[in-house]
């Protein structure tokens, strides 16, 4: 699995241990946590931690994994957001690459990934919007006949 030759099967293997029952991988992408290119002339620039980001789109949620490498901080952070918790998807398209922002319905920071290939970013934004639309349609279904109330009775024996 080379850095610039990541296949769909590689993405699938990276995320399969996090998937829950009934959840299916749909799309994976590699990007960055920083906006724009960064050039530093500092002699300590090599000691700073660098982050690499993967975002995975499944049929139930969006999962983000951040890998940080550096002298002082190493590790992997995983976070996710369900489609019913996303209020908006923004795609900022550049000449070479795009940024994707997912805005949560409640308080919290946007989940984002920068420097994603334009075609992959467009496909991801479309998939996420479709899933959000499906969730919103399901939540607007009328209640079942009988008012949608569920009555649970408990019988005791003397």
C-alpha cells in the first residue's frame, strides 16, 4: 500500500475493524488536516508533528482517521459522525484539490478533510448528501396505523 497508490481494497482493509453489523464501506479518501501548502524555514520544522487524514464513507456514517507522526506526538485518532447528525456538506473546489466540510447539527467543530482529489471529493459529497436525504425522508414518514403507540402490558400471577 503505497502513499499515492491506495486502492479501494486498501481503504476497505483499513476500516473493516471499525464497521458495525450491517455497515458497508462505500468510499475512502486520503487528504490532509491543514489548508494549503505549508513551507517552513525554521531549523525545528522537522520536529513538528505531521498529520495525515483518511475519511471513509459508509452506508451509516462518515469515519475519519487521523495519523500523527512527529518527535513529540505519534498515534491514530478515530472519530465518526452519523448521517442524521450532519446538517450540511460543503465542498470547496480548488484547481488541484478540494476540501470537504461536514457541519454537525448540534454544537461541535466541523469534520473536514483537505487536499482531496477533485473527482473523489465530488463523489464523496454526493454520496454523503444522498445519505443525509435518505435519513431525512425516513424521519418524515407518517406514524404507522393506530397512532404509532406501543403499549406494553405486564401480567402478574397471584
